[in-house]
């Protein structure tokens, strides 16, 4: 079957089960977008390339499949870099297809030429510049394989225009053979036996679950382990939903803005089982004091993550789901009643911390507290919505006050902390699940980063709901200025902003606003029930802070509580 390069791309996308792509055309992708016409693959035209990558990212996070976006050369490719780096930091499987100038012009400073392979080398799992149409089928298949396997990540494929136009014989379903790339899925059983021995001996065990549990689809196995062995579970920001947030064993989020009980449990546990986590600085605080009384187990498919930030007693390289299955199998051979008989004092201590130091705020009669908006959102949606977030205070309040009982329902930028992520990610999630309720929790600063994607939502009838916690500040930076810079609010006041209700209407969406606490529930109900995209503007207390908070560099037990 003789096909042009652009047509080969379509054939591979179909082989890989791709049903939706996000993109923005340009001169270097005309052939690709022309070949999309007549296929069953749906193309969603975004308003900015960063939005395309974030939308593909949101799609990937909620489905577990590889997200795909298509951008043109030059500024189209560079506009996409923030989205690529976002996916890389959070280990999200993407294939980013870039157009490129013809091969004979590469290196000549041709119109809209950039070395996007060189630019993205530090923030992709792998990338390619396709040298010829004959190489294209193999490279595309490898790109999908690399993106989804092992520790997932984004793979960029840069396709010159003449390669898109050239013709070659295409053989469907080529097998991928990469001698130098063989991720370790099956963990070492001897290491896992040691883990079981530690679980049996522990008086104060704790599980720390991260995004790797969700990526490996191991949430069910994690839940079984925790409940069977009566081990409390704390989660990183990326791990929220890996264990039911409403379960009595759930301690909520750990780290800089984690719960008191989660942070204190980490300091007092004698066994910490880290599963699919990076032990990043926002979790550990001062590493010398992190879990200082505990033996630490670290299970991760990426061997370079183990011992990278904290010392580990038992390293386990392998797939999180497979590792959890093996641990559960070994524990099934044990007397679990005897193992769990000594958990009482530990669980009682945690319950005491929970009762004495609950997440709290004071909702008066005049100003809307942002935490109140999230609590009412949780209650009205019964915790069943897919929540995406922007970055900053809005993100932390969503993580603290919306409780996630299943994976894939909390979509946020963790490692890179990308403002402007939430709205396009919500679009991608809505494309994946058209009948789901998808809500972007936003701040007035973050939402303006990619507000143009509201046009995309309206054009395709994607009923995403945006909840803006509008405090007229870049709130998280303002909070640091209040606490550590004597309230010198340098460059963080955003009192000049658009009227978000009128802006919504200008896009063709619905706009609603609440300025008093007694309006919050009414606006939320109307917004959630209104067909189509909706922006809800909640004018909240301007100088509200996110608590608990651990100052940078301090042990996570040294929390500011009010």
C-alpha cells in the first residue's frame, strides 16, 4: 500500500486506537491536517498550541491512553513547550506531532524553523526528527510504545514537510523492537518478601501513594492492601484518588499544604511504604527530618527515582500494580488478624490528630471564603465530578476540600505547576467523557493564561464548568509575601481584570457571579445545571491563606496552622 507520509500518520493513529487529537494548523502541517479530513479521527481546533498539549494531557490523564496533539513548526512548536514540560514532569503519555520545514532547509534559518528536537530534549521522554518517509512508520510506532510504557512520558515527533508529502510502501502493524529500552515491569519477589516482613513487624506503618499508582492502574490493589493490613494512606498531590479520600484510613494529602495528621504520621511512623512517588521537595520539606524514625520502602518503575531524594531501606524496581499484587498475594498467606492486632494505638493516635487539627476556616455572613465554595461544590456533585485545576491557592483548596474516591478524577499540574493548565485540560477530559461533569477550579490569575480556550469549548459544545475563586491577587505569591515579606505585595495585585460574566457571554458561554455567601449554592446549582460551558465568578476573601503551610526548607511537622 503506497501512501504519503501524512497518510501514514493517519494509519498509525488508527492502529493505535486514537479517536481524538488536538491541534492548530500551519504551513508545515497543511498536509497532515488535509489527511485528517475523511478519517474518523476527531480534530479539536484549539486557540493556542499550549492549549492543544494541555488538552491532550487532560485526555490522557482521565483515560490512561496516549494523548495526541498536532502543532506546526517554529512558534507553533515553541508555544507547545510548556505543555510538553508539564506532561514530562507528571509522567503523562503524549505523542506531540510537529510540522517542520523541508529537510533541505533545516539549518538554513528558514521561515518558521526552530530546532524543536533540541529545545525539547530535556523535557521529553524521547524525541525524533524524521529523516525520510521510509523511517516514518517505525518512528511513529516507537513513539507510542515509548510514551505509554515504563514510566510514561511525552514523545515528540518532528516531521519535515517534504517527508509528509513523499510516498512509500506502508506495512500495517509493524512490531516495535528496541534492544536498548526494556522497562522492568516484574518486581523482584525477594525484595517484596522483605517488604511483607517489615509490614508484619511494624507498629506504626504508613503508605505514601503517588501518581505512579494511578498511572499503573493499581488503585484497586492499593486499596486492598491498606484495608487488609489496616495501614493508613497519605497521598501526594498527584496521588489523590489512588485511595478513596472518604475512607477512614485516608489521611489526605501530605507535604507543604498537607493535612496535620498526614505530616505528623510521616514523622512518627516506623515504616513508610512509598509507591509510585518521587519524594519531591514539596512533600519532604527538610529531608534530614523526613520519616526519620522509619524504614523506607520505595516501589517505582523508574530506577533513577529511587534514592534520588531520600535514603531507602528496601528499593523495589517494578510496576506499581504488579508489585502491589505480589505483596497482596504474600500477605494472603499470613495471619492478618495477628498482623493487624497491634494497629489500634497507631490508628487512635492518628484519629486524635484528625480531631484536634481539622482543616478549618471561618465562614462569616459577608465575605465568601474560597474553602466554602469547594466544600459546597463537593457536596452538590457528591464527589463524582472530574475536577481539573489551575495552579496556586485554588489548586490547594481543591486538593484539601474536595475528596476524591477514585483515580482519574483529579487532574492538575503537579511537578511543573503550570498556570493555565486547568481549562484546556478540562476540555480534554470532556472530550474523553462527553457525559461526565467536568469542573475547572481556577484562580482569577491562572484562568487568564489560557482563557481563549473557552472558544474551543463553545465551538465543540463541550459543557465544561469553570469555578473562579476570584481574590484579585496572584494568591499564592501574595500569601508568601504576607508571611515572609512583611506584606509587601510587589506585583501581585490583579484588581484590574475582565468582567468574567461578560467575558463568558462574549465567548458564547454562560456567566454567573456570587458576591455573598448566601449566593454560593444558588450560583453553583445554576452553573452545574446550565447546558454548555459556564464560567462562575466567586468573589472571595482577598487575603485568605492556604493552611496548613510548611515554610520552605522546614521539616513538614513544623506547620503554620493559622
